[in-house]
C-alpha cells in the first residue's frame, strides 16, 4: 500500500517490510539525487528501529515501482547501503538489513555526523557568531528536538 501526499515533495508510506509502515520522503525539487534521498530514508528507518536486522527490503523492481523512480536509482541506493555495511544482497533471495557489525555502523554514522557538525560550526563561526552563542544555540536546538 502506498499513500502519496503531493506537495513539492512526496511522502511515501510503504507497507512492505514485515507489515510495517515505512516512511520515505522524496523531494523532487531538491538538488540531492533521488538515490541519496532513498538511501537516507532507508538509513533513517534502520537507525530509528523501523527496519530491523535481517529484515528483507523490497525488491529493486518493487521499490522503484512504488516510488516511481528508475530501477537504476534504487539499485544505486541499495549498492551504497551495502558498501556502508547496512545491507547485504543475496542473489535470488533479495536485500536484507545486515547489522552484524552494528558498532562499526554506529561509529561510521557518528563520524559522518561529526564531520557535518564541523562544517556547520565552521560556517557559523565565519558568519561572526561567537563560541558562546554557538553553544547556546546547540543547547536550545538539542532541547527542542528532545521535546518533539
């Protein structure tokens, strides 16, 4: 089942993984390639516990059809996820979430987030915002996210 909410982006609620409803948001106006958006959505669902270890992902063909994108786009997203150690593919069986080395996956994710944070801090500093203001903004944002 796929429910489409049309705006500048489309949010897909796919009931495909073990009966679970998984959210994938694609922004057709974004400069971010579709395969990266699909990859990010699947990663977020894995890290949020919506998709669990050993769970079968939809086939490339099925997901491409549901999302109305090319099979090559989905294949690229799955391939990147496999290279990052989050999924594994077995010929004729499909693509499965693979969190055997979950600590390494979490470490990679942490390093990616820290790299993005460093870039953001550098950008904010170059805009003339003081260290105290940056720290206060981070604390406020952290507290706001915790309330949602």
